[in-house]
């Protein structure tokens, strides 16, 4: 092969080799970024064992799991109302079993989603993906904790079936405007929430219908809406998990079992 033909080969010139090196470097950075994202997204705040076991052992409810959700079904006296609940960012779906089991005891079916990459914003599956996991529910609410609540607001504003009767927010607020809808809305906040603070929840009131119900749980922080331990940036709770569950159940009952 002549010198001229070698110089004309791809990457044979200094400029060509430099371009090839840059492209390889960009590709490596991209691959490393994807690996880092996947690793970070899959390091979740795990649900605590004792509260989860209390829900599993509750004789009044049945718990089943699919590849995309955890379903809590009342064993008797189902009301025909269901709640699709979206976990907070990187929070184990099972961390909400205990807090949500109280309303299931009162006849409400609850479907806790397993978000794509454990982040609600990456999960673009329609609501019907999760409602299809149950039967006998004729009235659906959608809700969520923290960023899961932000995603729930978006699903509540969707025109896709099934129609949504209402929205439930745990330590959360909407980014989209639902003020002109006829949704039944319940927003539960924590007095000591260091992330979705009472001030932030109050600032988001204008995006919700005027009929929205706001409940603030005294002594509750952000993590008390589930059972997954301490969350960075949060305030310190001064009530127990059991007390928080009682308050949450009472607030939910006022909306989910009414009508």
C-alpha cells in the first residue's frame, strides 16, 4: 500500500485520528452517564420491615404483586372506589403498605405503582396500566407522595380512560393547573415536612380547585407518609408512624369513602 493511500484511509490523518478520539471519548462519557443514572436510580430508600409485615399480616386485606404494581384489596365490604398511588422519587413502593392499609380496611382498593427507574417522571405508562390490575372498581382516584404526587396531578389532567374522580396528594403539590376541573382533591401535608414544606403546599393552592381539602398533620415530616427511615433534608417527626397512619386514614376516609 502506498503512503498516499494510507494517508487517505479513515482516521489516517492526524485530524482524522483526533476526530475519532473525540467521538470515542463522547461515546464513553455517554455510556458512563447512563450507567451512573441507572445505578443511582436503583439505589432506593427501602421500606422498613416491621410496618410492611404489619400490613401483610392484616387479616382484613389481601396484598398481591405484579411486575408493575402492588395491589391492596379489601377482603370484605369493598366500596367500589380505588386509588392508584405513585411513590416518591426512589422510594420503595412497599414502604407505603402500612400507611395505605388503613383505608383498604375501610373498603378502598389501592394500587401502588412501581415506577420506571423508581422515578415517577420516567414512568409514562397510562393510568389504565395500573387500574387493569383490579376488578370491581367503578370510581378511581389517583395520588402520590412528593414527586409521585406531581406525576399524579398530570394523570388526573389526562383525557385518557379511565376517568379520574379525584386526586390525593401526600406531601406534594401540582405543577399543572387543575383549578378549573371538578376533581375532588385532598392535599395532606406535614407540619414538620422539610421538603414539601407547608409554605410550598400553600403556594400551590391556586393550581387546585377551590373545593380542595387541605389537611396538615401535626408533628409529621416528609418521610412519615411512608416507612423508609430518614430522608436527607427532611424535618424531624414528633409523632409515631402509627399516629401518622391514623391521621392519614382519617383524612383519606373523608374523601375516598364519601359517595
